DNA sequence: ATAAATGCAAATCTTTTGCCATCTC
DNA sequence: GAGATGGCAAAAGATTTGCATTTAT
């Protein structure tokens, strides 16, 4: 995945749009490119800010409409970071997230065989796992150790 | 946990409020009781609907304020079910969720040693794991099998 | 008595919708 | 050219905030 260039990803995107009967519009290209070229899991608003520079006429409504379209078509994934607004991810490979509860940074965790041992209820058909590992990144961790020693 | 009665949980809640310096108000009791007596992970709105029957003067704003207070004090957990609004959980034991992508039902998964093998970035201090197992419950699974055979 | 919590309503933020103009195929 | 898509603005929904009043400790 990391070895793929953006252009490779755009090609894939184009092909998958065709497969799904979705028009390959200029707006969609710009939106998708913005998503595919970052791993920061931007909000719709953040995508908007980024994309508006290249295409000032593009509207936030269009972002939302396409996020929904892409997600439903399986071209995009939503990531949920407890309590925040919609965050998006063009990386469809199975992977998880390391979330710093302090600075809200999100780091991808390549899939590492995370699965429940033990029994799932009979008949449940697993599609995917969504895992967030919450905690403090090394940066915030050192800061909060200082704080904690004040509290006792 | 399941063997605890609601009254046990209210006792615990009361004690923990005291520990945190939170007043044990009538409203808080009613809100917490509503949460502690279900495992359906209600939205703030759903809690409001339930609670208003017992205390019609209670406002949605108070629900939100207290959800936040409780969550920050560690008396409540937020659950994120991709894309939906805030869902809450009075069950603080480490556990995960089985989410049906079709009917949106949520089932608690008692903790089953779910943890990433492999390496986490150095210095990351893990606080907890948030795991959602997404898929089809047995009920929806059988329905969608029929559907899928139409598609090919 | 004092500080915290509530109710209410307004404000803010996020997301969806409707409709006409425009673009892709 | 037909149907899908985009822009814009309004609507709907979710959450937060401010402030005067009430309550818990």
C-alpha cells in the first residue's frame, strides 16, 4: 500500500468508480486525491479547506454527498474516534488506530492479527473489526506524568 | 457485573460521585439509573425520553451536561458505533461490541483478550481498547444471504 | 452559606435535503 | 441527450453555552 503512488491510487479509484457506475467528475477526483494523499483521517471540514484551494467553487455539501456516496460504494471508510465528528480514511486495507486521548493524534496500526479469542454469538457473520487503541502518545505521556505527580 | 442489582449499582454510583466531589442530585440519580438498567447503549435523546416520564422537568441540556460530567469523571463510557450519534454505556468493565451493520443492534462482548500482537510505537501508553466487531447478526445474516444470491 | 447543578432558550456546529444548472458518459 | 452530479442555501439534528434560579452539602 505504501509503495503505491498517488497516481496509482487515482487509477484504482477511477476503475472502481466505473465499476460502481459513478461518474468520475473533477470534484470527485479532487476530493479523493485529498483523502488518498494523507493518513491524518481528516474531517469533512478539513477536506473542504484543503480542496477549496484547488477548486474554490467546490462546496461543503458536495463533500458530504460524496463522502456518503464513496462510503456506501466501499471506496472509503469511516473512522470513529470517540466523540468526534466524522473522520475519513481512504486506506481500505484492514488496519487499526492508535488514538492519543490528549492531543487527538491518530496513527495507523497495520493489522496485527487482532481478533477476539473466545466465542462470538452463534451465527454472527463478521465483516470487519474496528479497533481503537486509546492512550497517550509518547509526547503527551511524558507531559502528563509531570501533571500526575502533582495530583499525588 | 450481571449479578449486581440496580440498587448495588446505584450505591456504587453514589460512592463514586462522592469520591469525585459530584453532588448526588435527584436528576443524576434518575439519569444514571436509566443508563445502568439497560444494555442498549442509548443516545442522549433516548435517555431523555425515558427519564422525562419520571421527571418531566428534566431537560435535555441537563442530560448532556451530566453525560459529559460523568464521562470525564470516568463514571460512564462513550461507545462509538460508526457514524451514529453519541451512544452511552454504564458498563465500565472492559468489554467490546458486536455491531450488526444491518439492524444496528449492539451486543456486549465480554472482554476476551483482544490485543494487538506485534509492536506498538515506542512510548505509547495504552489506556484501553475500543473494539467493534462489525458484521451481520444471525437474523440479518440469513435474510441477506437470500438477497445476495439474487446479485449473483 | 456556598458552590455546584438545573432549566430554559439561544447559539453553534454538523450533516442532510431540495432544486435548478451543469457535467459525464 | 439523459441521467447523474454540483452549487447554494435552507432545514434539520446534535451539542454547547449563558444565565438566573434552585439544590446539595
